[in-house]
């Protein structure tokens, strides 16, 4: 809706930019970051090479834009997900579902990020890792807030620092998703979020 309030020329620029980003993501996912040229991206998006350079300085700029926009969108979507309920346990359930759904809906980007995050040149990663890390820490802080409120409301026992619990929960989710991505025939990401939450709230020890 907000895009419609822009002048027509600005809306057209926005549309072109999104088409270029989509073409770049598709090519990066198929061939790898290092095996794609700006010329290929321009051809895939059906724009002249000069037009592509009007929007992005180079291939590094394009990749950084894709990554940072996805991170920004992920952070905002996470905030909205947690805001959908005031019940702390339900917030955690929604967060786990959100994480699983997000990966399934963005498989090309996820596979690209995992494949290239360790192999991209130092110049490309300079400054980028810090920004991604800051955004991730903000998400952990949101999640830690859920645990903290649950403790304040006497729903959760105060067995550990809320931030530690947030990091632990997120690590379990990440591991489950990575195993599923590596071999979906052998591993799965649970449809029921309580399969993960029970590790925290019920544990393994018999009463």
C-alpha cells in the first residue's frame, strides 16, 4: 500500500530494482556468487548493463543489498510474529513455527547464504558480518524478553538468564533446520513446536 503513494516514476524504479535483485538471487543460488557476472544479471533481469549499474555499484553491492534487505525483513517479521500473542508460551510456539516456515519459503536465499558466507572475499564481508550480527542479537533480545516476561509472570522458573535461554532455543532451532537442509530424507523439522519446547520445559529426566 505504501508503494502506491509514491510517484509513478519512483514506483517504476522500485519495480526495476526488485526485478534486478530477484534475478541476482536466482543466479547466485544456481551458480554461486563467484560464478555470476553483472552482465548475466542484467540479461536475466532484461535490463541494459548500464541500467543495472545505475542501481548497484558492483556485484558486491548487489549481494550486500540482498542480504541486508532479507535480514531487515526477517527482523521485522520476527517482531510481528512475537506481537501476535501476549501469552509467553504461545509466543515461543509462534517463533518456532515462524523460523521453520521462513526457511521453507526462502530456500534459494538460505542455501546461497550458507554456501557463500564462508567463501566470500574479505572485502565483501567487511562491515557486513557486523550488521548481520547486530540484527541477530536484536532478535535474541526480543526472544529473551519473552523468557523474562514469562519469569516475571511466574509461568517459567528462573533457571537461567533469559538471554542464555533465548540463545539456547535458537541454537536448537538452527541445528534442526540445518540437519533438515542437509538431508531432508533423514532429518525433519518438527511441525509441532512443542517437540522443541519440551526439551526446555520437560527435559529428559524422569520426575
